[in-house]
C-alpha cells in the first residue's frame, strides 16, 4: 500500500521517521560504549516493531532484540529471518516451550521454578537451549538472588546454556545512589562468579547517565526519542501524529460541547472536530486540558474526549483554509501528553492504537 493511500485510510495518521530511529540507535551505542539489545516490545513502544526492527537490522547492523512475550518473539522471528538473536524478557507459559525451540528464541530465566520447567522440557526432548539469566539486584520484581552461585545454576540446569546474564535498574532516572549500589552488586556478581558470557544492566536512563561496565546495554525508550533523568544525549523524536479538522461548528455563549456537558462556551465561538479519540490512545483525561496545533495556532481541547473524536477551539484559525492538525510532533511531545495525563511518556507511546495508520519515512 502506498504512503498516500495509507494516509487516506483515515484523516489521522502517524509518521515514523526511520532515520531518526537510526540516529538514536547510534547515540545509544555511543553512550553505552558497546553493542545493544534493541528493545522493541509493545510493538516498538507503539511505533511498529516489525518495520523498526527490520530497519535497525538492515541499516544499522543490530543483531539482538528484546521483546516481552512469546507472540512478539514469534512474529519478529518470522519478519527478520534466522540470524538475529531475539530475547524474550517476560514470562512464557510452558505450553509454548516447543515454540521457543522452533522459533529459536532466548528465554530469560527468572526463578528456580521457571528454569526447572524449561530444563525438564529440554531434557525430555533431548535438547539444550541458549538462555538469559536474570539476577535481582534491587528491582525486586523478577530474578535470582545475587547470593546464588552461578555454578549452582549451571549444575542444576544442565540443559540450559546461558549466553547472557542481566539485571534491571529500578531508579536510574531518579536515584543515583541506589543505581550505583545496583551496579556494584551486579558487577560483583559477575566478577565473583567468573561469568564470561554477555552481560547487561543498563536501560535508557542508565545508558545515558552511568559508565557502562558490561558487554551490552538494553535501550528502549531512548531509541524512540525520549529519555528521563540527567543526560547530555541528543535524540530525535521518531513519531509524529497529524490529522485534519473534518467538521466546523459555531455555538453561542452558554452552550455545551460533547458528552456530559463538561465544557460551556464563555462566548460565541467556532470549534472543530478532529477524528482521534481515546480508542486511538488520545486519552479521555485530556478533556479540557490538552491542545492541538492547527496551522501552527494553539487550539485547546474543549469538552469530553470521545472514543473516536475530539473537539478543539478554532478561535484565530482561518477555517476557510486547509486545516492541518499537529497532535504529536515537533511542538507537542509524548512528554506533554504524559503531563496532561499525570503519567509517563512510556504509557502514552505504548497506548497509541494501531487504528492510527503508520507512514514510514526514510
């Protein structure tokens, strides 16, 4: 399908800048001082995992990718082919262990029960498998205790072949002291246990703010142009969302707009309807809080954000012109969305629905 036709699927569409994504990959590598495992879970944080992973693999020689689920891993394998290493960082039910082997995916061992289940499955199949091993250094979510001798893991699970040992930072964007303690614990574990396979600890904010002592890093958010915490990294936003005003109305002072009459006009006014709503990821909590840009003019959202439509104040806009709407882009970022919703840009980006067509540029 052509880019023009994709844009015509509906008036609202997202542009994905592949060259910006490539720039961010190289920034992550430069800060890490190592190669990376590119995190493309949650459909590439809402950007489209398949297209971005293929671009990273073909144009920037990224050979390692991280996803969260078995289905994400299977789809990515089919799309990328046999060469890249694909890590599944989340839980996988034992019913899918055969698919892990068929699709050559690397499971992340997070506790004794999970490791034993996969090891026993492999034993029955007379197979071995490469795995990642997670050590809990203070996130207190998943992982083996750093008190576990790595030799115990190797002897206990004879069918598992670790190619990667990892941990995960809890507060790298907000607590330097705690992060440095996690780094210390993880480094000590690697040294004390003589671990020679690949190791990784740093997420995006870790990569940007701390010295990477390990052989890999796992950037996610920064690949898409966003980053929390103190840093001097120059990133480029990958996604922009545009639309147009599809209907213009005039109301008189005192009239209400949208569901539950949460906005009343303080004067006679002109407003427009933009075809995006909370089913697209444009949050209902943006009601009477957010704004869009129409031909560069700030237009506040008025009334309740609907499932498929949002109303904006068109005061000062030439409504006889073609009204191009910036919903996210150079002037309105996912960080701004997050501020309106009292959350983080991760949630905003991951929540952008696939109902919004993606147009890939570059």
